[in-house]
C-alpha cells in the first residue's frame, strides 16, 4: 500500500511541477521579470510550504528537534541532492545572471545568522522576528532589479499566447496543491515507518521529513532544467534556502522558542556549512557541470552515511 501511495505521490509531484514552471514562465514573460527572480520568489516560497507546515506543526507540539532538523536537512538536500542532480544532468548551463556577484550573500548571510542565534542553544521569538525581517529584505532586493531581457529564454508557444490572470492563478494553485500534497504523503508514510523502528525525532526530521519536503524543489528544478531554465532552478534553491531559514524557522520560533542540542547535532551543522561553502565556490567558478555535481554529491554521501550510522 505504501508503495502505491509513493507512486501516486510522485506522479502528483511531477505533474504539479510542470504546471508551476509553465505558469511561472507566463508571469515572467508578462512582467518581463527574470527567471531567476521568479524561481527565487514564487517557486521557492511555494515549494518551501511543506517545510513551513512541518516545522510549525513540530514546534506547536513541542518537538524542537524535529522543527530545526527539518530546516537543516532541507538546506543540505536542496544544495547537495537537488543542485547535484541538476548540475549532473544539465547538458549546458550558462546563466546570464552573475550569480556569485549578485546572490552569494543570500547563501551565506542566513547561515551566519543561524549559527549566531543557536550559540546559546535556543532560537527565540526575537530571533524569529529578525529572520522574518531578513525575508522582507530579500524580497526588496530581488524586486529592485527584477526586470530582465527574456529574449531566447521563454517558450515560443507561450510568448504567442494571451496572458490571463484567472487561468494562471488556477493552474498555479493546482500545481502547488499537487506538488505539496504529493510531498506530504511521502513525509507521512516515511515518518510512520521510521517511528515503528524507534528512530529518533532528529533523524526523522533531518533525513526523512527534510528529504520529503525537498522533493518539490527537486522535481521543479529538474523540470526547469529540462525546459532550459537554468536560472530558474538555481534561483529556486537559493530562494528556498533563504525561505527555510527566514520564513520556516522564523515562523516556527514564533510559535514556540526552539531548543538546539549543539553537541548532538554538530556533524549535521558542519555538513550544512560545508555544503553552503561548496555552493559559493561553485558559483564563484561557474562550475555548473559534472565537476560541481560530484563535489555536492560527495558531501551528500557523507551526510547519508552518518545519518544511517545513527539509525
């Protein structure tokens, strides 16, 4: 039964992602907004909703470990798994945007804030407010320079079609519903199986739930690359990670202050830091290819090995 649920959920993810990408392209074309900005905002926030729901629910139930682990794991999976696969399968990625010069700060600043906040072992409500302010600053930054020349980036068929807000909003809603709904079934079934085997809340959060909530980013990014939208896939991950720290952790810490065991979670924190630094180096050297993919997938392998050893 669980296997059938998984197949149906994955189908929902794929179809939902296709709706999201196509309608996001329509919006980008209509407003002449770059694919990176669309990926870093509309798509990133939409695909981060599973993380937000899971962490807020965990926080409300007093399960700080699960709430924080979900964010840490999602950031790790977004960078190593999603971008690792994207860079590996993409035949040629040449983003027009200078990602390192323009967007590297948004890879590292939320991470620095996180390590400062958890130094005392607690992410409190004031920390949550500061993170939400970071989200506002991210949006202001992106839309202050959102216009772009989309020549050669947009599907010719889409450019010939008349833009209709009603249709676009409806199809986006269907896409996000299918994508997030599919991920939720993966999370629920995986968590139930894990609990039957007595696996800890931190492992459930950082491995099973974070992997499940990263599936929308993975599928949406793969569909974007297939359609030739490299900037949209990278923007999706950078925006999703900003949203994970600011929107997800911020909202969860407002529900209840979140406690963090820095000793028990040390390895996972180091993996998150290592993955983020590796992404910065990839952006700086424009390694949007198999070399960059191998760097990220090696870090993913170390993370998975350690997680399995703790099970």
